[in-house]
C-alpha cells in the first residue's frame, strides 16, 4: 500500500506548519493563524508534549496529517483523542489517506484502552461530513462548540477569584 503513517519528527516542523496553513486556506480561516512554526514545534517536540502529529506519506511525499491531543471523558473514566486537524492535500485525495489517518488514530485509542476519538467539522463542509458518516461517525447536532478567545478570554480571566 503506498500510504504510510508516521509520527512527526522535529525535522518535520516546517512541513507540519505548511500543512496547518494549507488547512487554514481550505477552511477560509487563514486570518486566524497567529501561531508560528516555532510555537507548533515547541508544543510537539518537548519533554512533555501537549500536541501530537501523525504524517501520512504517499509514495514518500507528505500527503496529509492529523494533529491531536489527549482529552478525557469523565463519564467513561478514560482518556481519548481529540483530533484538532485532519487534512489531506487536494492532489492526494481519493486515495484512502484520510481514512488511513483516522484508522491509525482509532487503533491508537483501542490499543491504549481509551474511550473515544472525537473531532469537529465545519457545518458547510459537506464532503467531509459525508466521508465521516461513511466511517460511522455520529454528528452530534445537539452539542454546540464553545470558544472564548482574545479580549473575552481576558475579561473572563479577570472574573476569577
């Protein structure tokens, strides 16, 4: 099979950051990328990483990635994976690379005895929604994603005792 998946290494910092920017372009969110390559590298390649990245290669070329971190289900009493970013470069799509990346993460959960693999998808991204449903993913329409950033984050922090 021409797709291989491996953990990102420090020498991959540039390609990981390039993939983040390509994903942001695809999602029309380039204006939100304030991280630097150094920021991502320091999260991925430190003594106690808070972020993990798996790269998919197709015939030796980097075709896509999965960026994730460990979350926890208090209901299940076990950790899981939260998939922050999944992206396959357009030229490599329709080769099973996205499915291979998700399968790799699912295997990681199963092998570690973790409870779940979880992620979000933009509501306008119909091709991805269809793809995820075909793999057995549930769309949790009753849940709304919440986010506090920028000045609102600072204001909320100021309310803390």
